[in-house]
């Protein structure tokens, strides 16, 4: 019998569900095996899912997180400083404001059509600023030290990976191949040009500050004492020899989740399309990662078509532009993903990694409308194995992403009309399962943690 451990799960702090739903199945399995599992995530939508799954969430406290994820208006700020936790977390209002000013990112790379890798993505979202990185590392260090965790299990969070190294804790990482040193980056079908912005100097400045070994590339941060790779070589190729372990599919559906009653009332006389776009708006300086334009195009393409569209929001709000949906649309705040994928005839989504794996495991063809390069990479992999198609953005004048509704509609008709897409999804779903998934991941984690 393995010794029971205390695991802390850390995840890239963005307000979407992709990486979170990759972590929850492993967390549930380890918890069922008798281990203690804690999470640390500051964002609202992930926090809601963590709570629903029954796990404790140790929120990293920092003024930037209060501002970013709480929508810190003057009224909310007054309420915050009156709470007992404010003094414990920040001391006083002057310390809070000083830390906020010191860590606000001032340098950003310009938004780009092509985002070559996560290094480039981080440059667009503020990690060119060493003080910004240091502040978040310190926030996670406080969580790690206060959690009493024996091992940290990370999902693409550079701040937590650095903090774990500072704390001297064993680190396990779970990522897709694009995040790893032996991967191909996001845009593997083109030659990467010179001069792409990099956050490596700011990362190394931070590492030097904490007396840690510097890195040549930031993807080295994603390598733990044990590194697990989601997917299979066909969907997540790695170059050359490596010491990583493929684990196949890692997908979440709350085992206690009730299938919605409206499932029984979905029409049987026309195809069911499940539309999921991730986060319509991340609310940051850049709009590169937002899915709002993809949703608008789908509404135009599918309006009044001969199918029933279930639009799930992942607990995100719809913008005013989408307040009035077509008559053949049904909008729900959240839906159990594996159940919905199995029930529908076609998935349409933004190219999130978890959505791609969900389509394969459920044997459901997909139309992928990727909103940035990492998602386009996922889309191209799915198209390569014949389990789906994709529609790429066009330019509509300035920097706005534009998806052609006519092209979307043609692809929908193509996918619904050819059974080979579904047959390929089923075939590769079986290959994914053969790699062991959550059971294999948990076995490897237990073995590593017992050493």
C-alpha cells in the first residue's frame, strides 16, 4: 500500500476551463486512492468548478488577481479592505497599493496573427516584466509553503513551477507536447522567423533573483521530476529521445453530475450540434485569445439551419452582441462535456486541447474554429487524422479576427454528410484509451511520490 500524500495542483491562472478539466480527473483519482488533494487557482470560472468537484481551493492572493478576476470596482474595493482577510493578506491599504503599482506589467509585445509558442504568448500577456513575474511567483510560494503539500502537480503555470523550485518541493508536470522542450511549438507547419518576442530574459532575471538556475528556453520550466504528456504520438509528437511518459486522454466530467433533464427533450428529427467557444473575452490588453468573433460567425452560419444547436458557455457571460440568439439555438451555462459530446452529431469548438480530446474519446466529428495559434495546432492535428475539419480566421480590415459564416456552413454540411470523420474519431479514441489515461497517470504519480 502506498503512503498517503498531500498534493497541490497548480494551473495557469486564466479564466477558462481547458487546463482545469485536464487536472480534475487525476485529482479525483488520487483523492479516491486516499491522498489529500488541494488546488490553487485565482479565477472565477475555474474556482466554481473546483468547488463543485468538492476540492479546497487555496487562492493565491495578490492585488493583480483581485483586480483581474474580481472586477475590482471602487465599491468592491471598499468591501475588500473591510474584510478580515485583507489585513492578513496585505497588511494595509498602502502596502496593497504599493505592491500593485510595483507589479503592474508595463511592457507588452504587440498582438500578432501568428503566436509561435507559449514564450511568444506570454510576451503578449505581460511576462516581459520581471517584477510582474516575481510578484506572482511570491504569491504561489506563499500558497505552496502554507499548503503543507508533499508534491506539487502543475499544469502549465510558470509562476508555480518557479515557486515550487524555490520551496524545494518535488514537481510533477502534466502538459501537451507543444509545451515541452522536445515539442514543435504552436506553428509547426511554418519556419519560425527571427525576432519573435521572448520572455526568457525576464524569466531568467526572476530565476537569478531567487538564486535558481537559469534556462535557455522557458519550456524547460515545464519539465518536472516526472513529466507526463497528454495525448499520443499521433496527436502530440515529440522530437528525439526524452524521458517523458505519454498518458493518453485526461478528461473531466463530474461523476456526480446529473445529466440535464433537457437532454431527454432534444429533437430526434435533426442533427444535434454542440457549440462551445471557451472564453468569449479574457478582458486583457490583447484580444488575440478571445472567442467572441468565432461565436458571432457561428450564429450567422447556423441560424435557422436544419439542426438544433446547443451553445454552452462554460459559465462565461454572453456579450450584448449575442444577446439575441437564433431560434434553433439553445443556450446553457454549462454542460457535462463527455455526455454532451456523446449525445451530439457534431462538435463545433474553438480548438481547445480538451475539446479536441473529448471529440476523439466520444467518437464525434469536430469542426474547429481556432482563435489563436495553439488552437490552430490542435485543429490541424485533428484534421491530419481525419477526425474533423477547421476554418481559419481572415482579416477584416484592422486587427479583428473574422470567420466566414459561409465557409463554416459548408464545412458543417461536409462533416455531417460523410461518416468517415466519425469513424476516424472512434478509431483514434480507441488509441488514446490504450495509453492508460488517468489510471496510468495516477500510478506514475504515486510511484514517483513514494521514492
